[in-house]
C-alpha cells in the first residue's frame, strides 16, 4: 500500500513539473510500464515417434529469432515450447494451460493432424490465432476460423507425383499410406489424378500410425507386381520403410518407388543409403532448392545445429515470419482478430520459394516440386527437376 502511494506521489510531482514547463499532460501509470511480452506457445512432439519434427522446428524457431531479433514493435517475443509427445490428449491439455495460465497471444506447432484437431476448439473459444507448422490434412483450417497454416497439405503434393507417374509409362500402381487423415488424403488425391490420366490402382494398403512393421505390407506389394508403389508416411518413418523396402528386395524386383517428400525426408535421407537413389517424389521443400535465400538458410541452419533442415524446419521458420509480420502490422497491439487479419494475405519469399497465405482459406499456396534423389559431394539430396507453380490445396479447390 505504501509503495502504491509513493508511486502516485511521484506521478503527481511529474505532472506538476510538466504543467510548469508547458508540456502536454500525457503522463500516467501505463506510460511508464514496459509493454508486456508477446507470447507464442509452440506445442511440438519433442519426444516419441515424431521427435524429429520437434527437433527441426525448435531449431528453426531459434534461427529465425537469432536472425530477426526478439523484439517486434516494442514487444519482447517470448517463445514457450511444450512437448506433447505426439499424443492428442496431451496437446489439448497443454493448449488449455498455455491459453489460460500463460496467456499466450498465439498457439503454434502441431506435429500431427490429430494434435491440431484436438486444439482447434480451444483456439476458437479463446479467439487465439493458431499457426499450424506441421500437420497436413486438408480439413484442418476448416476446423477453426483462427487457424492459419504454413506447412502444406497432402493433396497439394500428391497430385504432382500422380501426374508425373502417368506421363512416365507407369500404368499399374499399389498405394501404401499411413492410416490417418493425411494418408487418406494422399491416397484419395493420388488415386483420382492417376486414374484420370488412365492409370490403374491394383491395391490400396494402409499401415498403422504407431510403430508400423512394413514387412507384411511390402510382401503384398511384391505379390501384386505393380509397375510402381506410391507411398506416403509421416515425417520420421521414412528411414525404417526404406530399409525394409531394400530387405524385401523390392528395389531389385522392378517395382519403381514413387512417393511424397515426407518419405525422403531431408532429416533422414543420408541414413537411407543407395536404396533411395533415383526415387522420384513430390514436395514443397528440399534442402537442395537452388535459390540464394535457401542456400543461406541451409548454411545458417547447419552452422547452428550440425544437421540439415527439412520441410518441418522451413514451415516453423515461415510460421515465425508470419507471426512477426502480423504483430508488426498491428503496431505491437496484437489481439486475436487483429493478428489473424494481419496474417491473412501475407505473400513473401521463403526458402522454399514464393508463398501466400490465402486470405479466404487461411491455407498456404506454394510451388510443388518433382524431385529425384541423387548423390552429390558424397551426400544424398532431393534434386528438383520440375515444378508446379502456386498450388492451392486441391482439397479446397472449387
């Protein structure tokens, strides 16, 4: 109580001094208070099967802040990273705590689709912008008007490889996808585009999300004798799959492997060995993307972390950019609706190429590249050789 009275007396003395000098009377308690921190709550799988996603995204967040500072429009940026282990119930609980207890201004992250879906109602109820930097099922942005995505969608990257396959004398395909939202999207959109171009799907296989053993599925593929196997797996499962693909001899059986880029993840690519060489895949980001901006991004990222950035890293890096620019546009005021409005319609050059946050869908519009795994300077890289420009999510295309 005494401290409060002393503060009032000090303010009164300053006000009288201002009057004596003819200065405007703008002195009040808030003017002396430092602006409160702007809090971003990242919920990421730092442990468990999807831990590589958390590791990549956290590294990208740190790099962005190192390059762009930790203050925007007078607000100190505070990033709170929480580990949900890839478990939806944990994600929901953490999101509630971040909103209620930590009073975060933005929620971000979400390594898998179920985790993003678990958080969507909390974002809606609290009117907190939710920046999805990983999860890739088409429907996610439709689950809350406060969701903005900086990652990608499976329909975006599945259609390109389907078109490439049809143009390259692949007629019969088996599809193998993980049995959850993104996998079902990948299967659906690959199948529809491939069949539209005259191709035939001879079998459809779905593997479990948790701890899959691919051996029995690969035996079914071998028995079906297709021209090619199309695969989608979430980030982190590609190395185990490629090992079993080689062990089952599918690479020697004349069955071509085609995939979305998640399978040939830059984070694991060098561990896959020769079995990955020549695999054609489609995705929105490769560490080998030849732009000057990406070369700098990869160099800086590797210098800070001793490992290569992947598509999760670039999505988190761009997610930070979207948040920073939104706060800047609101002149540091923030606020859920104002921040959301400032995120919509952002267009900028990313390490992956030019991207747009679609103002209507709040989803990302970006280039999708067809790549082939090649060895350069003793390392494996996804080398781009074709591109589809400014791809919207086909799952929302009218």
